[in-house]
C-alpha cells in the first residue's frame, strides 16, 4: 500500500477527480475508492484501514464517462469480485459490449466505459484459466484507446497490462515488478524501464517482465535508462511544481541547446537527420494541440522567415479532417510535450501514410510519437509535473527555432553570417531568462491588483500573437478567469466590444517593427477605460506612459522574443491563481497528457 500511494501521488497530475486501490491475496480482493483527490478522499480512509498484500493496483481518474463519484472511481471489479481493472483511455464500443454482457446476466456498478473490461476478463478466465490469455481475448474485442492493468485472486503474484495508444511504462527490480502511466512513479525503485509499444501486453511478476504482442507472440522488450533522478520530479522547497518549473527554465533551455549549436551553426544529429533530405523539402505543416500549438504559431513565422518555404499550421484534432495535400516533398512537424497526445499521434500516422517526412518535437524519450516519426528532436526539459506547461513550452520554442535554422542551412536560404547572429542570440537566452525571472515581485503586485477581474484580454502582433494566445491560455487554465488572446489588428473586428473599465488588457510590445502599431492598439483600449499591462523592451518611454503595469524585458532576435516575453505571463497566471486560492498544479477538469481524442 505505501508503494501504491506514493506512486499515485507522483502521478496525480494525470487525473485527480477520484482515486482507488485494489489489493489481491490468494483468496481475497480488497477494493477501496473515493471521489476527490488522494489526500482529501482516499488517503484518510486508508490511514484508518490496514490493508495488507504484496500485489496491488491504484488509479487516479480524469473522468470521461460518468461523473466523478465513488462508484465511477477505479478500480472496477467483475461480478465475482475476483478481478480488478484500472484503465486510462476510452473504449469506443463499450455500449455494444455492455448491452451484450447485461443480456448474459452480468451486473454493473458504474457508468464508466472501463468496467466492461473486468466483465470481459471474467467471461474469458474460466475458459483459459490464464489471466494472460483472458486479457488477450478481452483486448481483441475492444475499439478505442487503453492502458489496462488488471489483477486476479486466481493468480495473485501477477499483474497483466495491455496498451493501445495510451502510455504505459513497465519496470522491474530484483524483488518487484512495477507498472505506471508515467516514469516518475517508478524512479524510487528503478531507472531502467520498458515503455510498452502499441498493441503489446506485459506479464509483470516480482523481478521479471515478459512482453507479448496482441497475437500472443513473446517479444524481446526494449529497455530505456532514465537519465534524470527523483529529485527532478519533486518540489525542492517551492510551494508548487508550476513555480519550480518556471524557475527551472534557464537550465531547461540550456539542455535544449546543448550540443546543437557550434561555430555559428545548428548541428542536429541522430536517426533521420539528413541535411540532404531537409534540403529537398518544399512545403511544411506544423501540427499540435494546446500550448504546443502556440509554439507552432511562433514557429510558423520563424521557419517561413528563415527558409522562405510556405508553412501551414493545424490543430492536430483538425488536421486529418481537412485531408491535407502531402507528398514526399512535404515535412510535417508534430509537437507534443508528452509524446502521447492522441490527436497529434493520429496526425503523425496520417502524414506518414501520405509519404511525408515526420519530425517529432517532444520531451519524453520512448514515447509513442518517437516511434511514429522519421526524426525526433528531444527538448530535454526534464520532468514537468504542473499540468499547465511552462518549461516544456519554452523548450519547444527553442527547439522549433533550431529546426527552422537547420532547414535554412540545408536549403541555403539564409546566409551563414545571419545564422551565426541568430545562434549567438540563442546562446544568450538562458541568462536573459534568468534576468526576466527577477520581475517576479512586480508580477506578483500586478496579480494582486487584477486577481478579481472577470475578463482579461491579451493582444499581440507577429510572433507576439502567439505569446498573447499562450498568456491567455495559462490564465484561464489555472485561475478560471475568462481570458482571450487576439491578434491586435483584429480588435476592431469584434473584440473591442468587450473592452470596458475593469477589463485589463495585456499587450506584447517587444517587436520594434510593430511597436507603433501596437501602441495605437493600446491607445484604443485605454480610450475605452481599460487598464493596460504591457510587456516592452527596456527603456520604452511611450510604453511606460501608457501602462498601468509595465514589465520591461531584454531585447533579442524578433523570432526569439516569445521565449522571453512568455515568462512574465506565466508568473502572472501563477500568482493570480494563488491570489484566488486555487491550486496551480491541479486545474479543474484538466490533466497533463491528453491521451484520448
């Protein structure tokens, strides 16, 4: 039980509307589950009950089917009470299977799609007498995405798991077998792990792991050694993971750059990184979701400017719907911090099926997207526990700029001296980020001033538009304020109707080529009674005269400016959430990795 609870707490950022555990012995299966977060719901119950056993499973839920209550919490059990199952993902044909099972006399206790798996195992287990065979029979009937983990009193020394399009990590030490949806839960016990590949099952026992495909053929698993330690996934004296991760950004960006810039050039090596291949690219698509999409917005401008290749930008959930025109000269860049985002994975598969070259930008080695891509650019940001992405976003911005320069070099589209200037600016970024973090006290003051606002608008032009979008997303994610990001030139096409006294407007003014136009937009909102929070380069006297709150940052290359400009907005969102008494690490209704479409 202590191992289960510690691991679940480390993964609570993946879901926290309910939690539960199941412990199996030779004759009994004990299940305890409760709505709410672990420390407020399940934890106090388990503190009062001494549940002993050497094999168990636990789950923290992010509801998809059924409200977050005690009955819908995982684990789920079969009619006999011998089998327990936890599930991440969505079973798309659960209603058809449930109707059949009900007609055959099975009874259900929850509204979830997940419970059908326990009953399918119950149905298959008497036939085979083997939990592995029962799981193979069960997954053959399932449509959708799943990471399944199950135990049974018929074989209490074994945990069976299955994976399709949802992350599942397996590890084994000398005396234990371990399973988790993400690496941090395993680190107290082992740093050598097996990221299961798609449509694989694993049989996990104390000290051993066997892996099979869905046809039952045994496979030789691929082991991965985790290079970071448990301390990287802990708060280390900060009040929240989000604040810790904001302040880790200088080192995270250094790691993203490490070994990739040399003598005024970008150097990217590894499987798939062939300059000749990138030199033939004629069109580029960038595909991502959420915060990663905003990194793509900034990347579109940088890549087009440096390569003179047309770049399309798509939300991953919409990419396949429009049936984009792709061929062997197309490059599709898929950005996903976890590497497990379901829509982005589907987009990568579609692009590959059309003959396009797929590059993945991700933070997680061994993640699903690394197996779908022709080449991978890892961000090396380190573990990020806060649900609202911060350091992974900044590292994505650095990575896509590196990729843009790499393509420009391969195509000869930007001359070497100009690339050397941009590379030098990249190298200066970590120190500039450290200096920008010194604005923290001023941002806290602004957050106290505007924490009671009902609406906040963010505006920017050029690369500043992506910053505005990301700033608005961060604020709405963790403070639950209504916030919108707009291209500043669109104010008069609708958004200006929302501006009135009491509505703060955040404006990004760091691009000097657009400075006068942005100042005109600031004048427009001030004329309608709005307070203004401005991010501008140091010494911007006109900005100072128009700002109720001003955050001055160092100048850099225009296409790199979002890396600096985003930091005050991350801090602003964090401090507003704290002023409103909210948990920045665990925003309601959200989870870290969106592994369902």
